[in-house]
């Protein structure tokens, strides 16, 4: 279990570094994205739909603020189109991360973990718990991308990966786009409060999932 957590931390660290570099270099800051989304809110819905989907799909490369974009999608596009654009964008990003790590995962694992036994343990644990991790991966920023990368590294079945990732991503998209659709510039509080509640629930699920897994591992080792 420690090796799995170590892998998570390394991959999340890489995405955090990308996020920091993108913001520090001024390539694409959070303020830029927010200002851009506000500028295009009167454009055609198809154009906004494509922009939202592309921005979210680029998350795997640029570590964009997903929660901001999904909420704005609901505010600008409305609930129905917002859900669709957000879901397509997030699934595209996750699929790219999965495929990239699927084809280069073995080499990456050997670099990150030298011990073959530890690699086998991580593989076994992830195949047993991966479905739950994919469903609640939205609990923390950059956790979804890390989980998708791990799914590819461990050669998790692609169709199962897609199913479980949809089960975790769709409710997230539904809640946040709805909150965005009922909020406005004058009254943003429904979105802020709802986002906080969503993250607290997902974080608690993630925490208890890891705690339960560690307890099971300790019992087996003893």
C-alpha cells in the first residue's frame, strides 16, 4: 500500500509542478481562464461548448482549474449543455492520460519503483481497488489525472476504466454545472457552498477508502 501511495504522490507532484510552471510563466493562469470564460459568455453556444470541452481535455497537459471551468460551463451554457461539455472534456483528458501511461507505463514504473515485488504489489492492489479509486477520484485536485495515469500503468481494462471513470465524473459534472447554472455574478454563493460540500463528501469517501485498504493490508500482513 505504501508503494501505491508513493506512486500517487509522485504523479500528483508532476501535475502540481506543471500547474505551477504554467502559472508562473504566464502561459495560462487561473485569472486568464476566468477572464476568457467571462469574455466568451455571449458567443454562440456551439463555440462555447467546444472551448469548454477543449480546455478540460487539455487538463492532462496544462493542469487547468477543472472546478472553475465546469462551474462556468453551467453558468454560461446552462445545465444540460454544460453537463455534456464538461463530461466530454473530462473524459477526454482522462482517456489521454490513460493511453499515454498505458503505452509507456512499464518503463515509467521501473524508473519510479526499482523493486519488482513492490511493482507486483501495487499492480495487485490497484486491480482490486481501482474501480473505487476511479469513482471517487474527484475528491482532490489532480487526483483524477493521477488515477487515470495509474490505470494506464497497471494496464487496467480500458472498458472498465471508462465505465468507472464515467461513474465518478458524471455526478461531479452534474452537481457543479447545476450550481453554476443557478449562480450569477451577483449571487455566486450557491456555487461556492455547493462546491465545498461536494469536496468534503468526496474527500471523506477517499479518506475512508484508503483507511479501509490500509487496515485490510495490515490484517493480511499480520
